[in-house]
C-alpha cells in the first residue's frame, strides 16, 4: 500500500510504502502540549519506506522543544506539520501525520491516546529506533538541470558502485581507490564533536535514466548560522570537461542560498590543480591553509576556502568563523 499525504498547500508531501497492506493503521494521539494544541495524530511502520518531497525549502521551518531530539517540519505557508523526524546516530527516523493522509479510508485508522511523560532521553531514542520509520528519504525538489535527491541508507550499494566506478578523487586525495565500506562511512559521517551544525545532507544527482552521475555532502549552519559547508563533491568521470560539474554546483548554490546560506565553505587539497582551478573559477577565496592533514595514505596541506553569497567580505566571514582565520591553530 502506498500512502500519500501532504500539507494543505502541498509544499511538503510524502509517500509511505506500507507492505503488506495493513488491516488497520495505528493512529497515536500524543498528549504532549504541542500535539494537544495541533491535534497531532501520528503513525509509523518500522518496515516502511518514506519519501518526503519539499517543493520550496525556504517555506519550511523546523520546531523542536523539550529534549530537542525531534524536529517538527512545519510548512510556513499553511501551518501544517506532515512529518516529524528524529536524528539518531546520524540517521533519520520519522513519523507521519494521519491528518495529512489523502488516499486512506478513515475506517482503517485505529486511534489511541499515548503519553511519554517521565520517559528519559535514552529510552525515548531507543523507542524511536524500534518503532519509527527508519527508511527515510528526502526529495528536496532542488530545481535545476539534474534530478537531485537526498540519499538514505538504502543508497549505500549504489553509492559504493559510484565511488568504485569513479576512483579519481580517492586516488588523488587518499592515495588509493575507494575502499570497501567507503559509502557507508560517507552516508553516516557527521561533523566532529564540538562543531555546531543544523543538518547534514547527503545528495545524489541523477541523469534522465535515474543513474547516479554525481554526489555531494552538505552541512548547513556549520560553526555559525548561514555558513554552509561542502564536504564532498564528486562528478562522474565521463562528465569531466562537459560543464556538468559547474551546473551541478550552481544548482546546489541556488538551493543553499534560497535556504538561507550567506557563506559557502570547503577544503581543497593544495596541489590538486584541477580542483583548485575549479573552485577558484566559481569564486571561492582562500582564508587559510592547514598543514599536515592526513587523508587516507597521504598527508596534505589543505586550503580552506569560502564564497560570499550576499556581498560579504572575508573579514566579516572570519568574524563568524574564527577557526578559518590565517593565524588560527
């Protein structure tokens, strides 16, 4: 059974694959103050697969309270909350609002009140890992020439094949092709402890046949608000020299700007001339160099670079991100 739901204006929509088709669907009326005020009625299937599509990320806000371990995704245009997520160990778990269902017979719903008062944080997260939807994929509807979607854990085999079929980045930077488990590592990786951030996006670009032709790892609000970091950006070798990499970057930049980014940040290996030329042509400026950075079998000097999106200058950026000052340790 494929359940479709959406907010009132359709900016946030979802499709939940629920197999086998349920004889009934549990609808939990949460007793917390937020859900009581919003009429929150939630359901989940741990074996289901959820695809969430956002047409305009600028019209979506996230609200959290209490333990701040769950994000309510609120459409700022119509006020509806179709989806709630909890980020646990670098992985999204979700419940969906049955009030947002658009193709389900109400007779299938079995409403029941629930209360989680007195539940400690570790028990709460463990319950969500057991009972919430674990296969969550965001289709951000990033406008541009390529289909760009968020990867979930189910993308791991496809991403591993992409890395193995396009070994140039790993050979140049790590001194060896992508190793077994590289895709799992990239999908699970988050910024180091001590780095503040809002969200990590693992994105794939697809051609007209659905084949992966590029990938990017993006971190929003890294270290400071409005600073977005490009952690990894790889384009299929067959597209090198065609302008595809620039088009993919421009697509990402427009999306990040619309979502509130004022500064883009990344690191480039000094001496990787092709990469250095690419980022410099796109308007990125060096703020500092970090010496002796170990990456795989190699040790590099790393050029920390930034790009202002709203006319700011380097001193303004460095006032926000002291780590990137030339004299920083």
